[in-house]
């Protein structure tokens, strides 16, 4: 059974940083593109970033460009989302998901079919 588990969320002050991890269980992560998505209360789910199978191609939402960095360590079967210069509007539940795409990646949630349970990130002073 394919399972993704997120970790690393928490409470952080504006301007601070946090690194989220997405670990795979029961399968090899390097066969899939991985995306990060977030959903805040009362708002639609937003595609934040994605990374291709080999890590060559990445995409970012305009709202996080220059602040967030996605990376993957296939040897550790884990994808990371480094979040810097955090703002209160980054507060959300962050989910990772996998996409069965051979090349590149997209942040369209409809193309992802296995999702983690999510981790809460709260940016507040």
C-alpha cells in the first residue's frame, strides 16, 4: 500500500523558517513526481510546489517563489519543502502527494492520486 507521511509542521513566527518532510512508506519514492499542496480554513486547496522524479524539474506557486524550496533525497525516500520568510498567509495544512508522471511535474491536484494526512503550519507572533 502506498503511503505518504508528512512531518515538520508547527508554530513559527513571521519571518521564520520551517522544513517539511514527506516520507514514503511501502514503496520507492523515486518512481514518482511529488507535489506539496496547502489548504487554509475557508480557502481552496492551493498547489505550492512540485518536483519531478529525478529532481531535475521543479515548479512553484507565485505566492511562494523565492521563499520556498523543494528538494528530494531519493536515497532517504523523502521529499522536503524548505519554507523561509514565512508570512501569516502561509498558515495552512500542508499535504504532499504523488503523481505518476514520467517527466516534469505540475501543481494540478487532479493529477495526484496518493495523499498524505497533512501537517499544520501556523505562522503567528
